[in-house]
């Protein structure tokens, strides 16, 4: 357990030592090019997975519920996004 | 997924009154939850300890309860999100600050991720304490310096050497300390741009979702059938009619 914690802290420190993003220049360049809105997609997937896994025990059920939650969350957020874009366009 | 332990369905009186046996559970009986998928019992072992473990390291409580696959899912998903957020934010987005006007409320959510956020508290206490410098030799998870803040000479020199945005003349010499005359938070925002907010969001969400994981370790899966659900299910089974979902 102690060695695992040490490993986690080692990774954290290794990530934080270089200043700013250029920890790995290729990934940093890629991250710069991705539009900000796409950074929300992994969060939707994460929230769906955690919601599903806290409601089920069976892996198959977790997979099914993850897709279910992702569709719902994505749908709601997508609807809000479209509404905001439309309001902005009309204004 | 680990096969749940086949235990009699019992739950402590203070946490759900779930009983399917004819007799009351004996004092000291094991606390179990019920799988919403197949109705099997899940041994929660010591729920409080499991919840604490899940706070310390996401998913560790579930692993302690024998739900290793689920624990691995939680650990991988939440730790990956937290670390990616920390990386996107250049290692600057997780810090604790309780100074008036500069309170870092995001840390309240980030702290939900557990021990991985603990260095921020330690660094903040040491930087604002008598030492005037963080405990760790680097500025990892240390709060940003504000204008007029006093720091130790060692920390000022370390910042000057490691941070390209901070020069030696950004500090007034006030022996035995040095006084910062810039605003480090503004420097971070200027350098990181949108990634400061994105990294903050990732780490906050990781911490908040870990609260669900902690609850799962403490009380079992959400959506566990209630007494009413079981009565309805039993009636439906007795009458041989489909169970309403």
C-alpha cells in the first residue's frame, strides 16, 4: 500500500515539475489544437461510468447503464448547447 | 466482477431495515447490501472503514470489500481524470488557499479525490506558517503568491530558478525574508489560458464523483431494492404476473 502511494506521488511530482503544459510537447501541441468544448466529452463519459458503476454490480449491466447515462447526459447537454447557440445566433 | 458472497439478506436497522429472513438478524451480524442486478447479497464488511478507504484512494474501499473489478474501475477512472486535469492545468490547479478574497473554493471539491489532494493542504499550511515556504522542495500544489506576501529566501530563489515568469527583481529584499510584488495567480492564468479552467474542472469533477464512490462503499450500490420493491416483486411472483420495472 505504501509503495503504491509512493508511486502515485512520484507520478504527480513528475507531472508537475516542468512548468506549464510542455510535459510532453507532442501531447501539449495536440491539447492546444483541440477546441475547448471537446474537453467536456470525457467528463460526460466519466460521469456516466461512475453513475452506472454505483448503480450496478454486474459488468454487463454497468456497460449498458454507462451507454444509457451517456446518451441522456449528452442529450441534455447537447440540447442546452444548441439552445445557447441558437439564442446567440438570433441575438 | 467478483461473485457476491451468498449471505442472508440482512441490513442493520439504522440503515434500511432490509430483512428477508423470518427472524431478525442477530446482533453483530454482517452488514450486507443487495445487488440490484441479481438480488444477491454483498458483504460490506466494515462500511465506515470502506468509505474511509474509498476517500483515501478511490475504489480502495470496494477492493477491501472484495469488489475488486468495480474498485479498479473507480480507481482508474477517477485517478486518471484527476491526473489528466492536473497535467492540463500545468500542475497548478490543485492548491488550497483560505486567505480572504483569495479563497480557493474549487479545492473543496478537489479534496473529495482523497489523499492525492492532501499535499495542497500541507503546502498551504507551511507556506502561510512561520516557515514561509512549502514543505516539499518544489512548488508542487503550493498556493500562488499574492502581492506583498513574504516568503523565505530559499523559496524565492527556488521560484526564480524554476519559474520562467518570475525574475529575481520580482521580490523586495526584506531580510531575513523576501516580499513578492507580483500576482502569481494572474501569471498562471496568462500562461495556461483555458487550460487552467479545464484542469480545474477535471480535478473538481473527479473529487465530486468520488463522493458517489464513497457512498457506494458505505451503503452498497445505489438503487438497492426497498422493502416495497421486494413486496411488489414477491406479490408479482406469487401471482405469476410480470414485475413492473
